[in-house]
DNA sequence: TCGGTGGTTTACGTTTACGTCAAGAAGGAT
DNA sequence: ATCCTTCTTGACGTAAACGTAAACCACCGA
């Protein structure tokens, strides 16, 4: 049952970010690790939170948006009004993700045509060299 | 054949961005509209470019990354080496998009579980109110 | 002729997300 | 006891992506 813990540089290494970034996320309220004296002690849960932050960043979420996601994920039960506003936020996020999916599909199509033009240009080059 | 043109505020209104942003994109080399005297005159192609920028931004691309995409889309044929490096960049971008797809799917799953917890908490609230 | 309306450049301000020292405390090896 | 490593808290610096304000043309209708 010895629940695993991590130092800040453990996580930095494993997740390939700087300790500065991790402390900054805490400063912005996205993380609140245990302390042993001054030292920060991270739980597996903290690690999951960090991964969520990194995923969020990869798809262009701001830290503020990531924090909202984390709060959504948090089991700190609020009152009914909060629950309803949480559901609203969740559906907002879902719409945003759907839009991003469309954007990505469109981007892929554009990469297709760009690639095609590249390949054709290369073929032209090779032909003219063959002469 | 009267090829359509737009003023800067036309595009700002239509694409829901500020004129400042549009000028900034130009300053960063993402756009180079015609001029009539001092005045900027935008073509349909410029509009397409702007839409590409906005799509890029929605999925977290930096302006520098957007500019690369625009250059990829550009038919200004380079030499063979450039073409090969373009193909490499295209496949890099494609990998990044695939990663983003995975990230988004994961996010959607997390929204699912967050929503489920919300709904269950709401049901609990209603039950206890019913007594 | 005069007052908008819409365009321009220049320039400084702001927010976000950290990077980069500096200075110090804590524990372990020699 | 001293040195090394790893941690800590400031505090200032920086790049990106604009916002905002100033000061200036140019045309157009009343």
C-alpha cells in the first residue's frame, strides 16, 4: 500500500518539463502537492493532473482552461447550482473539442494537397533532369 | 470576372477579429495584401489565408507555425532540397495532428466521467430533497 | 467648409507562460 | 567540518500576440 510519491525533479524528468513550470502551475492553482517541511511531495494523482495539463496545452488550452478542466475532474462536490454550471461548462468544452476535430480534419486535407503539389513538383524536377 | 476584394474592416467584421490583428499577421509575414496607395486591398486568397490562420490558432498553433503552413500551401516552387524539407515538415505536422486527435479523444473521455459524476451528485441531491 | 467615417503608421502597454539567475536551507558522503 | 546535490523562495527578464492610444491623411455628404 506504500502509495508512490515523487520529487519535483522526478516528475520533471519523467514528463519532460522544467521544475520551474511545475511550480508555476502550482502558483496558478492547478496543483497543490503535499509538503514534508518545505519540500514538495507529489502523489500519483498529482502526476495525472500534470498529464492533463500537458494534454490540454498540446491542443491549445490556456492554463486557466486547464484549471477549469481539473476542477471539473475534482470530486469536491459543490451545490446543485454549481453542478449545473459544471454540466454547462462540460458541454461547452465538448463543443470546443468537436470544433477542433473539424479543424484538424481540414488541416489534414490541406496537408494532403500541399503534399501532392510537392510531389508533382519533384516529379517535374526529376523529368527535366532525366533529359 | 470582377475578382472580389475586401477592405481590412470587411474582413475584420466577417472573420470576427480586429483590424489590429490582421495588420499584425501581415507584420509577421503571414499576409501581404495589395495596396491602393496606402490602403490595403485584400483578395479572396488573402481571406483563405486568414481563415487558415484562425483554424491554426484554434488548435493551438503559434503564428510561426501558421506561417509555415501558409508557406507549404504556397505554390512558390523552390528547389528540390526545399521540396524535400517541405515534405518532411508536412509529415511532422501530420504527426502532430494525430497526437492532437488522441489528446482530444482522451479529453472527451474525461469529460464523460466528469459529467457522470455531476449527474450522480445531482441525483443524490434530488433524492435527499424528496425526503 | 466642416464634421464624420475609415484608413494609415508609430509606439508603448498588457497578458500568458514560463526562463534565468541569486541566495539560502537541508541532508548525505567523505 | 565541509562539500555536493537537491530543494526552497524571491525577483527580474522575455517572447508571443495582440490592445490601446496618438496623430495623421482622405474622402464624402450636409
